[in-house]
């Protein structure tokens, strides 16, 4: 759907804004079992060995997700989907679904690895590669189903609707 680099950036920005908020709160509540009162009592979210306010966690994850999406997620997912389906002859819904699935397959493990590093309990225990890998695998197992279903049925349809509203004149000219 996005044609220019600017449009791809706006599309990625809309996706990441919605996605990061969903995943931060999903991760804190479901994966770690924390609710907002516990986070407040702890003085923030444990990240990088210190407690950070929730808004700082969202900003850090936003920067990481947007960078990964622009460098890896969007370009690679389109290429991978194009290897299986011809974008010119495949129904657009099927091709967009293939792009969403490949994006999730790429971004979920990558962001889970970054989260495993960011949320590693540094001051409480020495660094252990096996613990990091176990945390990464745990995050992938929790995040992948959530990522797949939210991207496929909620986030991407919403982002596509917002994108069409923002660029309706440009889309109408095609």
C-alpha cells in the first residue's frame, strides 16, 4: 500500500505507535504479572538494571521497534512475501496477509531478543547467556501468538484504515 519512502515511514510509525503500547502493557501484565499499582510501588519498570518510568520504557521500545521495522521488518517481509506470491496477480488481501505474517515472523523474535537484554535482571544476578536465551525463548513463546493475532486482526486493519484516511488523495490518483 505505501509507495514512497515517506509513506513507508508514516505506515511504520502508525504501526509502531499502536504496537509498542499494546506490547509494553501485555508484557508487563501478562508475561511479568505486574499491574499498574505494583509498577508504581516499585518506582517504575525494571529495565537496564534500574527502575524507569513507564513512559521511558515506551519511548525506548518505540525507538527500537521503529528502527527494526524500517531496516528489517518492512523491506524483508515484502521480499519474502514476494518470493511466495506474485504481488501483481495475487489478491491484495492474501498478499497483505502474507506480508503481515512475515513481518511478525521477523519482528517478534528480534524485538523479544532486545527485550530479553533490556529486561535482564542485571543488578540481581550475574549475566548468564543461558538465562538470557531462556528469557528470549519465553518472550517469543508469549509474544508470538499475541503478535500474530493482534497484527492480523486488529492493528494492521486499523493502521491501513488510518493510512487510507491520511493519504486518500494520493491513493485516489492511482
